[in-house]
């Protein structure tokens, strides 16, 4: 690995690899030419059973056939939204959209009508492809209602209905030559205003980032990669789908996470590498303790999305007999920024988030002076290089706030860098809550709760939690003379936002601590919670 001795918190881009000028669809064509008869994709159910499988040749054939069908309905550059769990059709559609020159808008299958409507309208999606339901969410019903009010949305289809999926339109069936610098995906990440921002990601960034990550992991030809991470995240559809294809490996996306099922798959499918957020790892450790088994092929368990407690790192290595690595990333950077490696010490694995990937320049800046900090001094982590997004969709102000004139992407994360280039996360510039790897944004939750007539004021803050890393606490002041039941507030929120955005604790207050300008002091609420002044 890199031998550097830094004098300030600035890690120059390393050139130990290459930035390939290639689009997403082309890497599948290359893989089919090199690994045609090898298994590329395996269907895995929440029960731990497996279903259909695709060779690389079959995956390319199905993807190109769907791409041609899509080309008769949509023009290159148009956007199509995919609203589905980790079905194999998700992977086929991802490659098909890329081959057809379309931009894929990824959508969380837990979304409720308001969230879906916002993403489809903001992206101006011309098509919505979905499954009928997921975990009780009536997606087909919601889609029909939402689509009725969106004139830009021309097509609606169930990805598990072959006839609807491959329907033909009036355009000529042909696949364009795709520019590696063109928009490949829009992934929505909520902002502090409560309105999600669509990060426009390009082919070049996604393809190269996925390869760099899997190269550092050492994923080899024919090895198996188990993927419980949601495909609507870059961790699932980039590191999982695009990374495995470039290595000639078996990709096993799991439709729905279940710890016991994961362990069964790991043992039976002879899995070599698994990526999961810390809450998944804790659940798998508990399941393993109840029913121990052997995993002779397991080499690496990978985690990110939240800080991983040192005890979890040690327990994973002891219980599963494998290496443990941590990644740190951000959607706006095409996913992974820094990553540990197999040769790193236990201290580095439990105290840092590794060093940057190739061609990724990282520095820590003092927020007040905007100067690069001395080694070991806290500041905002910023990233520059091939993977930085094109910008936020139709939001030039947010883009300018995120990417400065020198090309630095402001991550909003506070951290430090040592002389070797290893990064540590120390906090966040903004109020984002990371619950089990899922980013929650207080303003979005607050805005939804303020729609309830019995809520006068509300403030949502994150507090530490031994299982989830962080959970949300909702402090609310009831409207005069009203006493809303917790169950009513939960039901109100669940009807508007995905379930994971529901706060874990609810505290009714008579007043809030305020700044001189009348803003709620969230840090005071958090300190009082940690001091045990609230119960809920």
C-alpha cells in the first residue's frame, strides 16, 4: 500500500491504477466476452433459499434485449425510475438502462406517496418500473395514484411482468454509443431543508469506483459476493453490481435482510465477501451465537455507513474467522472515498476509516479559515477527483454549496487525518443522523410532523444507540390544550415517510431552549437527553 509521510492533512491522489474511460454497459459486455459461461448473478430470497441464476452471457443477452425494448419507448438521456427491492431484475434493468443511454433514478421501496411523488417530479422521470409490493408497502397501488398527477411520467410497468417490462413503443430499436462522462444515475439524498437532492452520477465515476473498491478487497474471478445492501444505494448497485461484474465474480443480491438467512447463504453458497452496515453485523453475530456453523470460504466482512464499534470488529473476526474492513463514502463521490485493507492493523481497523482509493484526493479543512489543517487536527473532510458528481439535479445553489470553485466536494463530515493518510470521523457538520447505515435528516421528519394539527413545534435530534449506532429522538410541543398520543404521531409519520425515519423516542416538552434569534438549540436537547433528563 501507499508509503506516505504527510506534513498536513492533505492526501494527494494516488496513481497506482488507471481511470478507465468506459460506460456502465460496456463493462458488462467486456465481462461477457471474458467470463461468458461463469455465473454472474444469483437470486436470493429472504428465507435464505436461492432461485434463478444467470451466466455472464445470459445477463448480457437479457440486458441488451431489455435495452432495445427501452430504446423504443425512451430517448437517450431520458430518466427512468426504478422502485423495487433487490430482485435480479433490478440488476438487469440497471445494465439495460445504461446500454440504452438512459439515466436511472433509484427509489427506496419503502417510500410513501409524498416521497415517491417528489422524486418522480423533481427528476422529471419519463418511466416508473416497480414491483407490486415490498414488505407490505402497496407499491403498485401507490404508483397508480401518484402517476395520475405527473404529466411527464409516460410509462408504468412491473419489472416482474415480462410482457409489461419488454413492451415496445414507437421509436426505432437501437442502442447508442454512451459517453463515459454522461449522467448514469440520479440518487436522492435528503438535505437539511427536508427536500431530497438528486445527485447526478456519471458512468466514469461509478465504474472506476466500484473496481477500485473490489480490487482493494481482493475479490477474485469466480468468487461469491453476498449483497444485502439495498440496490437503490450506491453500496448495492455500484459496489455490488458494478464491482462484481468487473471482477468476474458471482453477485448474490438478497431481496430482504434476515440474519439467519444470511448465514445460511454464506455457508451454502460458499460466500467469500459480505458487505453489511453495523446493525446487520450485530444481528448476524447474534444469529451465529444461537446456531454456530462453519464458513470456510469467507475471507472478508465489509462495513460502512456508520461508525463500527471496536468490539463488533473483534467479534466478527473471532466468530466468522475472517478479515474485517471498513469503507467510508458519500453518494456524491460515486460512493467510496476511503477504505481499509487486509494488511491494516487491528488498531487501524477499529479506530480509522482507512485511506483514500486511487485517484481520490482528500483533505481536511478548517471550517472557519478554509485552510488545510495540520496533521491530527479536526476539520471538514473534502474530496476531489474523478468520482465527484456532476451536481444536484435542477439545484444550482445546492451544487455550488457542495462543490467549491476549486472542485472540492464538501462532505459535511468532521474528521482528522494522520501522517500516513488514515482518516478518522469525529462528527458531522450538519445534523444528519446515521441509523444503521441509513441517513436520516431531521428537517424532513420535522416538516412531516408539523402537518399534524396537535403538534405546535418539533425538533428531531440524533442520540447514540448500542444497536443502531444512532437513533432519532423527537421532542415536540403539543398545540395548546391538546395531548396527542404517541401512537397517533407514529401513524401520521408512517403515512408520509419510510418506516425507518420514525423516531425511536418521543418526548413532549412545554418549551424549547432557544438561541438569541429564536432558533431551537438542538445540542442542548441532546446534552439533556444524554444527562438523563428525559424519559421516552
